[in-house]
C-alpha cells in the first residue's frame, strides 16, 4: 500500500504525502527528530509539546503559508 493511501495516516501525514515531502526531509527542515515526525504522521492522537509544535508549524508555513495548526490538529 502506498503511504498516501494509508487510512491510518494523520492529517499531517497525508499533507506531507501530497506535498511529496519525506518525513526525514521535514524533520531536518524543522530541526526535530525523525521519531517526532513519524509520530505526527502515524499517530492521530499524538500532540507534540508546544516548543516542538511551534517548530513544526513554522516549517509548514514556509512550505504553504495558508496552513495553520487547525488544519492538522483538532
């Protein structure tokens, strides 16, 4: 099964797939661990710490200025 067809992917994981960005590439850009990005992509109930969340959202905004935290987390 292709990653972008995996129904278990989180909103964030599906967004990365649509953008064609690998988890390792995003982790390097955001300066967070690959494990953190993996959790964001595969565990729908994972909520990172505020410090990590800021790094993630700042990096997302560099890729797509129209995205915000509510697009990925409820």
